[in-house]
C-alpha cells in the first residue's frame, strides 16, 4: 500500500465575533488525480432539552439524517436553506422523521416552536472532511500525498476560508485564518417571519 500522509491543522478565528466561538468543518479536495467520493451515511440529530444534538453535523451528499424528539413536548423541525428546504411538521416525544440531503451546501436546522433552537448540517461532496467542535485543532489521517484545496466552513463566518496545501508522507501542518463576521441572531419562523428570542 502506498505511503499516506497526516494533516494536522489550526484554525484561527478573527474578527468582531471571534469570542463567540462555534463549530467548524474542514474539507479537502485533491487538485489532481482521481477524486474518490465520500460514502453517504445515516446520521442522527437529536432534539433534547430544546437543543439540537449534535449542534453541527458534517455529512456526505446523499446521506440521511434522523431527527428524533427526546423531549416531553412537541417540536417542528424545518429549514429554509437554499441547499435543502423542508418542514417535518409537529411531532412529539419518541417520534422521529428523516431527511435525505441530495446536494452540497450548508443547511440551517431550526424549530418552529422554539426560536432559540438552531443546528447546522454541512453537506459535502469533498472526499475528505472533519468536524471541529469548540476548538481550533484538527487531524486528518490516511491521505494520499499531493496538492489539496482546504475549505473551511465556520458557523460564525459568512464566507469561511480556503487555502492550498501540499501533503507528503508523514505529518503535515496547515494554519487557516477564518473571519468571524456573523453575529448570533434569532432566526425567522418557517414562514420567514421574524421572531424574538422569547418566542
């Protein structure tokens, strides 16, 4: 088997909302040679204590996500994101509904009954990706040597960040700066109408 490389990375959050922190997704695309697609999978984003858990999911195109309700009250999961618009309707405890994500993009997950509930599903067509939760460091292993495009999505950044890196055998490192220019806000309801945090 040909020798492979490992990429360690550091994300540096800069800008007016850097202190708000948040999760990121790092994706790699080889700039030459075959591009092996990441296999779709089945994932779960729970509704628990008026939160989506996990807060962020990174999934391959074609993946299916289940949204089980573990609270003792109703939820109404929906998204208005261009990459995937859906409305699962109102359902109660111990019920679950699924959504399949057919195209790449960032999907904001919301609840129409609880304004402060917010999650993200980052749907990717890159062959390699990883989730970075509440931190700045990541590691990606078993990478064929070569030149790669590194793309970073961060929930506090409008455009994320991108850079190039050459990966050789052994351990390689990259440092990426991300502009945190997105303020925490209360999202609209499923009809696009504004709502307050107390809704």
